[in-house]
C-alpha cells in the first residue's frame, strides 16, 4: 500500500535513513517515523480475584484482558485508564499507582506500549458495553485455560498470578 506525505501530499518512498528503512518524501524531505501506540489500563483485585473483561470486538474477540485502551491525544495515562475502565465496565475507578509497563508487537492495529495501574472501584455499576461480552472477577483457578488478548495480556495476567504465588500455564491462544 502506498502512503503519502503529511506535509505536501507526495507519495512516500522507502530509503535507508539512520540505519533503518523508513518512508520519506522525496519532494519535501519529510520522514515518517513509526512509533508505538500508547495505551493504559487498570488491574483491580477484589477478594483474591482479578477483574477481567471479555472482548466483544476484534481483534481478539472473546478473549480476556484487564480493562485498557488507547490514549486520546488530549489525555494523560491515568485519565485514559480511568476512562477506558468506565467505557468497558461501567465502573468508576481511582488509580493507586503504576503496576507495570508492557510492550507488545502482536496487535494487528500496531505495536504499542501499555501502562497498567493498580486501581480501586469508587462507584458505577458493572455492566457490559458494545466492546465487551462479559465482565467478571475471576480467581486464579478460574483464569486457568482462558484465551487472552495477545502476549501483552498474557504477561499482565501472568504477573498478577505470580503476586498470588500461583504458577500456572496460561493459554497461548
């Protein structure tokens, strides 16, 4: 697929620039630098169980993950995590601190980085959305065998299981 320059509209061409193949506009010199998509999410635990959401849309439809999504251009990390949680679960949450940072390279929408925050519920009513099929607090035993949203989702959930002293093989999809 051909891409076009954001500055002058000319077709971009592939060239070696800074020891990497990059798209460049031969007309004005603009270089397209591919960058990570940035997302944020929450890890909420209640009574030894982890809040997970089952996706209702592609990619990874019917797979499980912690509430998360892409940042909008005008919001910060924690603000995005809170917004995405409300959109996907109906719950109002407060972030408590950074739980982890995860990169991913298997999302068909693009490579990215996810900032995961520990959070607590402060209001709202748990309900599915257009993006979700199910929302549940699941124990480590209930998590065993579920399909997860790519390598990033598996690592996040695997890290939570480690905090519970649980070592189990989680599904690789």
